[in-house]
C-alpha cells in the first residue's frame, strides 16, 4: 500500500450495532474498554486523538462475546419521557444529550461540576438540548446505594439538586465511600422535602433492581467507561473539554435544522 494512502477510519462499535436505529450499536467482537475510548474520541469533531479522562468499570466488558445478544437494535436511546425524573430540559428540544455516570466516578464529578453548568446555560436552558441521565454501578455496591439514593431524591423532584450535592463533595481522585449517613446528608443539602420517606426508600428493592437493570442495559450497549455521552448519532467519552461538547451539540443541532 502506498504511504500516501489514507488509513481507513475506525468504525465506532456502538454506531455499527445500532445503525438501523440511527443511534449506536453494541460493540462487535472483544474490544477492550481502553480501545473503545480511543475510537470514541476519534469519532467526535474537534476531539483530541488521546482518550480523555474517564473511569472504567472493573467487570468484564459487555463487549466480550460478540454482538451483545439481548440488545434491541431498534430501541432509541433518548426516551423523551415527560415524566422522567432524571431528565432536564424541554421534552421537545431538537437534540437530546444522554449521559451514563457512576456516582462514585471522579471523572463524572469533574464533568458535572465543571462542564454541565455551561451546557445547561448555553443549550438546555435555551430549549435547544434536553439532558437525560442514566445511572450505572460500575464500582461496587456503594455505587448501587448512591444510585438508589439519587432515584429516591428524584421521586421527590430533587434529582438535579441531589446530583449537584453529591458530586460537589467528590474528592479530586479515587472512588469516594457512600455510607448511608452521607447519602442522607446529600438529601438534606439537596432539599429533599420528606427525609423520612427518603431514608425508607434507601432500602427499596425495586429501586435497587432498577439500578442493576440500568447498569446491565448500559453494558449491553457497550458502555464500559464513564462518563459516557450520546447525542443523535455521535458519542463522546470521558471528561472532555467543553469545546468538544459544543462541537458535538452544534453538529447535532445543525443536523436537526437548528
């Protein structure tokens, strides 16, 4: 092959699996999570060639074993459910930004503390983008506990405030402990109105099972590192600079005619 012949572009595994749904596909073949992040970063306009900071789960990637049997290739990722307590913004916004995050992930905290406020101000508050959150528990049972707490806060209409309170207390690195008393403290900071109910909800089996189901669904899509984002037919992974998010959202808005 001539040295001037351009190398073929890598095909993002998620996009390959869900092409018919115009979103993403489950990863084909056994692809390591590190390689997945590299491919993702290369697929976003304006993204760097190096993977951005992101946290990887310690479990076997959902990519192992081929095309992820059980994933629905026609299922839209963005639900636009008007009753979704994890969603922020106009249900009819031209673009939906979906995030997967673990509440013990330090890089998820960085994005929430430093990047999401700008995205909300420039895109969500102006009606251009709707934000939908998906919880995953990649870092043990305390990740499940924190996600259950966030769901309990969301049922009382305080999910955004709980998300902000929890990640505002995150350390600069490492996976913070999430004991029960800390989760209740976040609820107090977030202004959850019925703290007695919130505390009871921390023991609800249905919320616990919902977190596990959300984690399983993410793995079947090939999400093995967090934070991880989808907007339209593009993805972005890791604690990327705000410029990369702007490039992603502006491209999707242009595609939507905005």
